[in-house]
């Protein structure tokens, strides 16, 4: 073929290519498969390890991958002609191949699909029927250029509005009696020129901060931390779909609290007692120092096995919540992760102290099957 032959023409504007339709249909199939198996994906943490910056790789073994089929005539081509089943094709073979017994069952294939975190949040929201969050406050006001909808008397020549300029010049010449219909010349002067300009529009930029707190005392084992890690991933995914700007902070505590990075948060293990008020004190200090409640949407999440140092510290936690954290937060969520070493008493104490307060949500996460109901309890009010 001639190297100068034209290539395939691009689709006309507005025309939908067949491959686009096929791709959209495939995405719908993938979304349906994920929704159908959402509980399995939520309860297993393997997909979190496949998380990229903006997407997650998910294995979908129930979707068949494309495969070749023979035509009706089945003549010619690889696999046709003389020979018996199992006869190797002539030519060099790869190491590890050779004669052997053929299995009678088809091989199983896991299809890896990339799903964006935004799509994952949509699937979660649809399946759990999560309401969109009504954001409050604004962190800053950003000005953006809108479409060229304004007209100015000055500007660069590249933005001159010729129709407006001509109209203004015509009106001026008619008013002065200088316009001759027999010789209809319209010559704009400087005062006639009009220029396109954009209107500056101010829009609120809603921002949110998640403050994850976790008990890392000896009674919180690897299984409990994995439950916290999976739960926090889905909470972050949903809230990130609701806010343009989302910040996440991490606090760990045993008898004392400290702020750490994400890696340390999920892998640190301490020994000793548990003093929950130390985490609430630090959380309150971070909010006061960096996140004004009038400008930020604030979401503290606390995970523990329910053990606390004593009645006095529990009373201090209740006072910190009532007087400080609840008035500043969109909501406060406490997830009690069941442990054979934990008493599980703290959730009951909170429920009794805040029985009618909708700003605090507590839930019991007995095992990984309890993660999805826990997420629904936390996020189902749209606060």
C-alpha cells in the first residue's frame, strides 16, 4: 500500500464509536459484578494492597475473558489439518513444555480490572443507599474565569468583539448624520471598540478532614487492625468523593496518644494500659490549632476494643465529647472492634451518655463480615 494513503478518519463530532459503546457496556458489567460481590470485596483487604493513586485493581474471576472460536468450516489455520490431539506444533518450545496428559477441565482466569476510586465510591453509595453529604463552611474562596460573557471598553485586539464594535460605530455615525446609505462605509474609531471579557465567579471550596484514632495497646491484634484498615479505606473513599479537598490525620494511643503517619498507624503495636481520653485531647488540640469548625467539615473516627483505664477516664471522654469534639464535628464515629482480650464496655458507656444525640454514631464490628454494616451506620445519615 502507498505510504501516502490517508489514515482512518476521526469520528465526526457527536458521533459515538462502536468501541466506545462496547467499553461503556463492559464498564456496566464490571460495576454490576462488583456490586453483586461488594460484601466479599469489603471484607477482604487484598484489594487495598492493589490501590494506586486514583484507582484500584480488582480481580473478577466470574467475568469470562474473550477467546477465539473456529468458524463454521473449520478449515485451515493453526489447529487444523493432519495430526492427532496433543501433537506438538513444530518449532522450538519454551522450557517447561512438552508431552503430558491433557486435562479435561477449562483453565480458570481472573480478570484484573482497573476501577477508579470515584467509581468505587459510586458503587458503595448505590449499594448502601448513602445520601450525599450536605457540606458546611468553606475553607477558602477561589476565583475562576467563567466563559467570555462580559463586554469591556478596553482590552487586547485579539479579544475585540467585531459585531459589537461595528454596531457601536454605526450608531455613532447615524447619530452624527455621517452615515450615507448610498455609500455604506462604517469606520470604527477608538471609542467604538468593544472587547470580550470574562466574568469572575467566586465559588466555595468545601474541605474536610478525617481524624482516625486507634487503640494500639496489646489487646488490639493484627486481625483487629486489619478490620480498622479496611473500614478506614472505604470511609476515606466515600468522603473523598464528596469533597474536593480531603485531609487525613492519624492518632494512636495506649495510655498516651501521639500523631503518626499512615504506615505507622496500621502497624504500630504497644503494650500497657489504655487511656482513651489522651486521644480525644490530642484530637481536640489538632482541631483547635489547624481546622476552624466554621471553615472545615470535621470527621473524627475512633476504633478500639472497648477497654479503658477506668471509670474516671471514661467520664473525662464523655466530657470532652460533649463540650469540645461534638460541637466542632460533623459527626463523631466510634467503632468497637471485638477482641478476646477486650471488655467491650466503652461502647455501652457512650450509648448511655449520648442516647439521643445524633452527632455521635457507635457500632460494633465483630469481624470482617461486620465491616459493611459498620460503614453503612457511619455514613448513612449524610452528615
